[in-house]
C-alpha cells in the first residue's frame, strides 16, 4: 500500500520516476509499465511500457505497447487528459477529462464489468497508478487515483471502490498534477504543477 496511515511521509524521499512513469510529460499522452497483454498478469506488471494517447480530434483514447497492436479503449467527445494504469489482473484503469469533467474508468468486481465514475466539477488533473507493481506486493498493492480540488491534493483507492476521498496535502496550492507513481527508491511520488 502506498501510504502509511493515508498520509505523506514526514521525510520526503524524492527520486526520479521509474518505468513508464519516467516518460510521462503530456496531458494527452501517458506511459505506464505493465504486463505482456491486457488481462494477462501471468508474467507480472513489469514486462513492458504501455502508451495511451488521445487521438482523432480528441474523441478516442488509444492503448498500445511494443508487443501489442494499438486499440481504441474509449470513445467520447472533447477528451483533454488521460492517465493509465492496470489493476492486479492487468485490466485497464484510466482517468480522463471529457468535456471538462474528470472521470475514472475501472473494473468493478461487484458488477463484473467496467464502470465510469464521474467526479464533481472541482476535481482537476486526475491521475492513476498501481502503487507497487512488484510481484511480491500483489497482495497488498492498490490503484491510487489522485487529483487536485481547490488547490489541495486528494486521493482515492481501489480497495474503497474509489468511493472515499482522502485529503493528502492542504494547502498544496497546486494548479494540477503532472504525474504520480513509483520512484527509483520504491516510494510513491507526486509531481505537482504550481
């Protein structure tokens, strides 16, 4: 799990991001480390870097990897941001902004299917990441959804079905999140925009 007591560490351990997160720089393109194929976790979550991007005049989200043919995973309208991760079973989970509304598309085991959750208008720059992709952590890891609301940093977790909001940093005075994910010293890290 990414946070002890659902809070930031007292002493920050800043380091470069690792894997696909080291490449992420744009709101419309995201990179994430994952397995060999969607819905195939057998080789773990550290096999290859996956790319998701907004294409076709901001109407589609495309998923690709070196060993995978590009596929449209979502179609909508006026999509301006995307952030990708995979759950423990290598199913896609992605946050995005469509028509100015922050959303999360994830696999909900209670309905045995994918659902899209919308958040209130104050939620900006939603970013997702499986907090620890190492095989030894698959029993305790979690998908983290982080975002800014009124300048403050918040997060939600997969284990709560993304239904509980936790305040992580107040006041963060941030205008948005650039990226989140594991760093090279195995700490979950947030890169904020000010």
